[in-house]
C-alpha cells in the first residue's frame, strides 16, 4: 500500500509547469528520499498531448503516472474533466493519503465520492492551498472573466470544505481562506511551507547576513498585476527621479511576458520608464532550471519579489542560492525569512517604500537573509503529517427507505416499456414504480401493450391530458409514497445498481437532492443497454451542483434524472407548469437551492442518455427555455452571486475595450503588424525581436538597446548561439530555418519525412522573402531542392512568391532561372519557354561579349534541373541531344551549350 499520492495537472518535463508543478516535484523527491512510499499522478488534457520523455521523469525514484481527461469525458478539456479523470484513476488505488492542490478543483469529484460513501473509505483526502481562483482574481483586481471561472471557484471552495485536512503553505493564506471562504478555524488544518532540496534547519550557510555590492537588481516574476509589476515599475521610476541612481546598475525582468491593461508588458515597462536612462533587460521564456542557473552565475545581484504571495519558490530558490532577496511585507513571502531580517529585507506594499528599498540596496549593498524555522523544519512537518493517523469521519447510518421511481411518457409506448423495465430490474428492492402518461394517443395499439405491461408488473399508471413535463412530474409526486423520488424520462435507461447507490449516497452526504451523471447511448443501441451489454464509455456531461449564480448562464446543477427527498416537495418546491417550454428541471433546482435545500452531484453514471434522435429539449424554443430559468432567480436574495455575474459582464465589456485599443504593434509595417493579434502566443525570442523592430520603426534608440541587451543575455542564459547578424536587422521570424539542412536531407528520406522536409523548405522560402538577414545563398539551395524533389507544391510556392523573391534578389537573371525551373515542374510549357528564352537571350549576349568565366550560368542550372527528370518531355529532351557533348567540356562547353540552347529555343 502506498503512503501518499500527489495529484497535479502540471509537472516539469511533462506539461508547462509553474509553482504547483515545482512544489509537487520537490515534495515527491524529498519525501521519497525520507522513506515515504509516494507516487505522482499528472492529469493532462488528452492522450495526443506532446509528452516527451515523461516516463523518464521519475523524480529520483518516485513513480510518475499519467491520466488523460479525454479518456473519461466526451467533451472539451475543462477543470471538471480533469477532476473527474483523477477520480476515475484514484478510486481503485490502495493508498493511505492523497493530496490535491486547491487550484482548479482537481479533487472535487473525489471529495464528493468520499462524502457519499462511494470510495476512499480508508484514504485521507487532503487539500494543499496554493492559491484559489478568487484570490488570484482579487490580486489582479479583476472580476470573474467567464462562467467557467465561477464553477471553478465553486469546486475549489467545496474541495476545501470537504477535505479531511487542509494544508496551508502560509499563515497569510490560512487567514485569507478562513476570512473569504468562511472556513471554520476549527477545521483540521496544518501549516506547512513548500519543500525544496538543499534547505536544512541550519539555513544557507556562509552568506547569511553579509552585505553584497549590487550591479543587478532582478524583478523575479511573470509580468502581470498579480505579481505587482506595476508597483515595481512605478517604484523604479520614482527612485530614478528622486535619487541619483548609478547608470552602471542593470534592472533585469526575469519572467514571462504578459499584458498590462491590454498593452504588451514589455512596452508598458518601457513607456513608464521612458527618458530615465536606465539599463533594462528582459529575460522571458526561461525554464525553472535555466532561471536557477542564471541566478547562480550572476554575481553582485539582488532579487526583488514585490508581489503579495503565498509561499513562492522565487524566494526559496533565491535564498537557497545565497543571494539577497527583498519581499513585500504583505503576504506569505515574509514568513519564509527569519524574523531578524524582516526589518532589512521587507518593504511595505507601496511605491514609496519600494523606491526607498531600491535606493538603499544600490547605495549600501544588499543583505542575504536566513530562512525562517518553518522552512528549515518543513520536511519534518511533511513527513509527520503523511505518517499521522487517518482522520476518522463518523459514518452516517444508512437505512433502506422506499423510493418512488417516476417515469413520464408521451406517445412513445415502446420506449416507456424499456424505461420501466430498467426501473423494475433495480438491485435495490424497496421501490414503487409510477408511470405518468402525459396525453398520449390512447387509441394506439402499442399504448394498450403499455397498459398491459403496467398491470402485469405492478406499475402505477396515471393518465392525464397533455400538460407537459412540469405538470406530469408534479402528478407523479402527488401519487408517490416513498421517502425519496427519482425521475426518469421515457427515452433514458437506469443502470441496474443506480437506485441503491443513490440511496446510500444521499444518506451519507446528508443532502436533499442528488443529481447524476450519464453515458451517451445511441438510439440504435437501446437493446444492448437494456440487456446490460453496452459498455459504459465516457460520461457526456459533468455538472458541479453549483454555484447558484452560475445557473443564470448554464445548467451547472445536473440532468433531470436525480434522487430528491420528498421533503423538498412537501416544503413548497414544485415544478412550474409552463406548457411547451423546457428547462423545468433546471428551474426546479434553482428554486430548491434558493430555498436552502442542499444539492450535490453523484460522480458515477446512473443512467444511459439517448442520443441520435431529436429530443424534447431540441424541439422547444431556446429563448423561452432560458427565460424560464432566468425568471426563477430571487432578485432580492441574489447578493454576492449577482455581483459575480455582473462582474463577468463587466469583464467582457472591459476586454472589448482593451481589444479595441490594441493598436500598439498594428501600426508597424506588414508583415509585423499581422503578428500583433497573436502576440500573446508568440515565443519569448520573437517578442524580443518584435520589440526591436518596434524601436527601429519608430526610431526609439533606447527601445532597440533594451531589446538588443535582452536578446544577448537570453541567448547566454539559455546557452544559445548569439545571432551573427547585426542587431539592426534582427529577424521577426520565430525560427531561423536552415534551408541547406533540409535540402541535403531530401536525398536521404522518403514518404512523410520527405514531405516534412519540403514543407520546411517552403517555410524557409517565406523567411527568405520577408527576412533581410536570411542569406541570399539560400537561392542556390532552392535550385537544388527543385531539381531533387520535383515537388509541385515547392514550385507553386516559388511562383507565388516570385515578386517578393525578385525584390530581395535584385537579380533578374537568377529570378528568371528560378521561375523557369518552377514553371517546368508545374508543366506550364508556355511560361517555361518564355522565361527560359529571356534567360538564354541575356546569357548568349554575355557570352558574345565577355569571357565565360565571368558570366552567370543560370541557364545551365535550369537545363540540369530540367533534364534530371526521368519523365522529361520530348521537346525538352532534345536539349540533351543538342548540348550533351558540350556540357562535358567545362567552361568552354558551357558557352557552347548556351549558344546552342539559344539557337534551339528560338527555332
């Protein structure tokens, strides 16, 4: 049995990784080395993801497993899908403790399963609070950006509430969660900072307390408001204006680019610091190992972390390297530093305090702090927690009450019989089955078969005029005598163990309504499903059960198939009876939750949902459906939920304004301005080159200088080869392709690899047309590529880009040679002969007036490219017969060949 599984959706070397990935890798490695039997579970979007060498990422002997969200969910990747996939993997594992991060609600469905008695009876489920969505949004001063953020926030809050133990990485975060989420201080909790190799209780050794002269000050963090970048920039501007800062000090922004108020962060920084004569360097796009190496190899450096953080690795890594670090006094960073350094190495969260701190560090030197005791003793705390006894939850006393199964039908007697059969064959014995016929054609012979089936099997049949689903369900409830009611549409089928599972789960959890999951069933497979011969497959819909305000925009509660305590109906909640409009179940859940009834989702499929034929909901008016649920909301009691939804609308409006004003790079000449809409997706190197082009275009020498310094330092930090071209012609292309390598490879590969080579050569051709730093010698390789590949797509690319190529080459003869070869391969005989004749005219005239060794022999290259084709047509084959002997005589032969070709083509 394992001691521990650490669950994450990010992990170094497998996915893009941030603080959570680093925390999981460090914890797994150190706990494994301390004797804990630990594994890591990484949840990714799909099994087509690029996962290079993930099997080798075993964290010093710790096994790393992988589960894909799309293996269990028939929909797009989402936080719900990640959480459900982790539950599906973990429910069968023998493990004493599982630790989930709070972020994105990764433990949500697993926590629900334990709460409902479905799984994890002998396993502790803990939550490590790294930084909830609501916390991050508050620091970025942003509303919820979309409805999915609301459901993610709900999943995070619920996971913290249901966890056996909450692990806080800082006292600051514990105070925030208890205050903002209303978590009781009495809930089981531990205070345990992140682990990191190389840290011990004795701290970092010899550098502690020493003053170090500073030549570089590093802002360490992503360029976003949450990392307090605007505060740092404002403080730096204030320090430069208020104090005589030496011009030799370099200010480095070590972290990925982002946007500030819709402006690319690099331009935001440069505009704020314009005219202050500061040496600035951007170092985006470095991985964790590269950033650590940069810090280690950069002497006379002080690191500033101005953000309000939880337990940041930026601070841990800096102190572990024996470097000075200065942190914001607000937040959890201060807790990582020994108290005796709080006065010297922290600053208040305002620009004046930070400006004074920067000036003092530059003038007097920077001091290396020691770790706090909590950091030095973190490993012992983690080991003690993992080995602590299991939290015992009191088990709910489960009984076997009567359950009323209510099926509603209208003009589908055959399907109704199958739905009733799925109710009658339940493994749970104490049920009554009620069929409400909502105005079917009772003269239909099949309807009589349905009536006979009900009579023979003890099904209570209630007939009424057609009044639609809401009224039909209320009729069924009026006939029900069970403690719980379960509704089923006539086109759906219950799984055999569904009722028993749901009855046990609703009693264990103590909720009033338990909605369900389903698996899709094509209409053609109903027979197989009815006989239990259909594999369950993936679930088709992942509700969360809340929050209430998200219900304004989507049904987050669940499908109509749900187990409901009859007390909900007796206390006044009923289905409304609007005719011809859907969403009656969705509206019912809104009304129930507003009246204080508890609703949860059962995280195991309970029924088959029929697809492949028109459903009732598809035949109802969509606007009226949603207005029905909108009208159900109690305006007076909306409170915080209404503000959250208003915040979503506000955020969408703000984003529209931001997008409308995104004209910073669009004023650049083509093709640079075309890159701006994708600026957030561009790699760091390209954005730095684009910044240089921006400075070049607008004659901003300081901007060009910053881009140049940044490129050089980034190349050094990543151990790249420095660009050979002068910085005045920095390319914008994300990748400098080497055409020669692909052309040479053409001789060696076939099939798909050959096609990939040709695609890269075409991409290199486009670089040649747009990038002044791509050498013109690549034209020679284009000739070779055309001759070797005989590729029509490459020939088409040459023809399509002929104007741009001609502009770059400024050599009519070479362009004619390229075009003639391309047109020949495209079997454009007229164009080929026209361009080849122009080429021959020019070269024949040259040969008549000059010595051949000083003349361009482009026509000979075209000739060779053409005659290399084994399927050369007869009219071109005559070239070989006319000139074959001449070409074997070197330069003199070339001259003779040109003259003979010229005469031949003019015949």
